[in-house]
């Protein structure tokens, strides 16, 4: 069901006009209320009056995660703290955390846009959601939580971890939908199977997965193992949180909530905008945010956009799956390697479990890529030659996809860590100067 | 007579084989014979055990990768040339052996053979009047 047809099914021209108006107002606001942006715009010799339509966006400065860190904690806020009603923060695994502030109005928009997503996944007020994203500073848990409430459905604020209890409550509470990371979904599905409780005793029908990139193969794997219809939800805390874009019943790209977020694709090298259809780095401008509005925030997520109308009736721009991140892209022996490429090869082969670990190292000035995988039960053999043949098969496929040779290491069952949050799938031991 | 052999995938890590032995010991499973085949970073431990089903279950529960295959086990006299006599029979009939392992005690030697074609191998060995061992005779050892 389409939750907000007047916004989700606007003509492209109407949308451009709306976005242009909102962009102008946004630029006026940040110019006056955020010294950081005023300084940047002055440096570029741009005033709010120069920004009249969406086409003028190219004149505006970019914002990066580093800018958020440099202005830690509240430097990019455009509203006084008396107007800020909530803070979220990123984990800060790669530096000091980045902080995001929301006004009451921001939270209302966030809940509404998340309800749009949930409605597109075919859920409604009769559903019972287990929100298994972490609750806390991470936007996943609370973001979905208020979306479910806005939809009018029932929310179980489960949070992450404690898998045995997750399964018990999914079962006992008759949950019909679950929201978590795709890697946790795989872990949970395995754990559900291990309990021996028949699948028919669970009422789960819809899975809402995001917060980390995943692939079509992973979707098939989750759908088969968990028995749910799996949908992608996309978002990032700097921009808002989950719900910035979402799939519909056609699962053909994720619809961007364009009346609130203006998307662009740029070349990560030249920073020049790229046309629809081309792959590059996704950039968002938050059109209506009050607490911490951002101009041209570089997500580092690589994907492409299309404005082709969708069969579902929504007219907003859709983004492809994230094929990687411009900053976690591995350069191995000069070749760009995305962990997602390796993942899709592994998921295509029934001989291996979907869990893997990449170890990148530099030995005598030569990059090495080791891929650790577990052989699936039923494919173990008493013969070394057969095990080596399995390894060779994966190695050959990886080489054809990546263009470089990877060392495959077969490891024992369950020796690769099953993640309860974002999976750590790459260990880069290289010290790059 | 086919004997079930249990194979366990083990990474080349110190103490890993001992863990297999400990688990089997704890569950009262006896190893009649075993051999270890190894490659650069993993090995396959092949065993003839007193209770294949139980061994398979407890090792699986301990997160080992296991598989069960059938092999043939025969006994011959522990004298020079007796193995050669047997292998001659198989070679004449073009039976390919994937791997084998053997152990001897006193006057008797026992050989575990994993041929590519098990049925044919058993057939030929019976015709060569080899003494094939059954599960029961193995247990009495």
C-alpha cells in the first residue's frame, strides 16, 4: 500500500518544483544558522539567492563525515539546543563519534517516512514487529520503533543480542515481521532451525533488513532459511536514520523519500555529478531537516539512480543496491575489490556457508587476499583431493569476478564469527603509508 | 563387507586432533584404526570407530565437519609379500585405490582400503579368498 500518495506519486515536474523551493529555504537557513556552511558558501562565493532550483545544487559545498567530526559535537546543528529533543551518534569505530540532533518536527518526519517504508513492505496496523536493531545511540532501533508506531502496528522493542530470547518472543508473541541487519538475520535463521521448533509455529512473514550492504543472493538465502519476504530499507544516521529509501513489492531498487532528501550521484574522484544510470557515490541533501540539516552529504555508498517510473505507482527516484563503499573498497594489487563481490560468489555456491572473512595483508610488498570460508555440512569429504577441488572451484570463480587471485582457506564449521550486529568481514593488516 | 569410516575435517592447529580424541573418549567411543591425511592448511582424520552414529553426532555437535564413507577392511598374515598378493589381485582387475592405511600386531596385519569402486573391490577380494573383516570381528580386536 502507498502510505502517502500525494508525496510518493507526484509528477517528476511537481517534485522538482517542491524540491527547489525546499532547497532554497534550506540554504537560507543553514547560511544564517550554521557558521560552518556560511563560511563554506562565502568561500565559494555563493549566496542563498543563487539557489533557486534543484539544478543549482551543484554550486553548493559538499559535507563529509570528517566535517561532522571536526565540528563535534554540535557544530553543524542549525537549531538551538532548546529545540533539539533527541541525539543519536554513530559508533565511532573509525574515529570520534558523529552526533546528530533532531527537533520534534524531525522526529515526526522520520516516523512518517519510516511508516511509508513499512507500508511499501506490505505491512499494516495488524502486524507485530520485532525490532531487533540495537536500541540506543544507533538510529536503527528507535528509528524503526517510531515508524512501526506511526503505522499503527505493534512494536516489540527487542533490540539486538540474546538470540535465544529473540526466538522465544518471536514465537510466543506471534511476531509477523522482524527488522534487523541482514547478517544477523542469517544468524537468527540458523539459530531458529537449531531450536527444532517447526517453522509453522512462527507467524513471521516479513523481514526488514538494512544498516549494512547486502546482495540479491543474501536475500534468497535469508528468504529460504527464515521463510520471510525480505525487503531492503536504507538509511544513515547523518542523514536521518533508517527509512531514507525502501523497496516496494517489486524489489527493483529502493525508492528514495525524495520530498525530504535530494539525491545525487557523483564521481568519487572528480566530485562531478553523474547522470542517472551511472554508478558513483550517493550524495544527499536533507531538504526539511531542522536539527542538523546537511548540504550534499557524501555517503561513500556506491550505487546508481533511476527515475524510471516503478510498476508500484511511486514516481520517486530509486537507488540500486549498494555495490560497495568508496571507502571500504579494497585495492589489492591495484585492483578494486568490493567485499560484496566476493560475498555474492560465495552465496552462489551451495558448497559453502554464507559466512566469510577476508584478510588482506602485504607480504614482501605484495598484497595478498585470503578468503576464509566454511564448507557446508554434506560437502565434507574423506578425500583431500575433493576438498582441494572445492577450494579450486571457489578460487576460479573469484578470480573470474575479481580479476585477481585469492587464497582460499577452508576453515572448520562455526569458526567464522556470527555477528549479532554489523558483521566484521574484512581484516586489512596492511600498513599503508 | 563394508565398514563405515568417519572422516573429520581439521584445520592445521595444535591440539585439534587431541580435541577429537577427547570428545570421542568422553563419549566412550573407541577408535579401532585411524590415519591422517594432510594438506597445507587442513587435514582429514579418517577413523574406524566403535560407534559411527554416536561419534558423528557428538563431533557434529562440537562443530566439526564430518562425513561418513564406506571402506573395506581385510586381514592378512604379517609376512613379507602378503600385501603385494592382495594388491596384485586388485591391480589385475584395474581397481583404483584412493587411499589405504594399515596396522599390524603379532602375526596379523589389517588393511583399510578406500577404492573408487567399493562393490567391485569387495567382489574381487572375496574371489581372491582374502579375509574381509566385518564390524563384529573389528570390535573383537
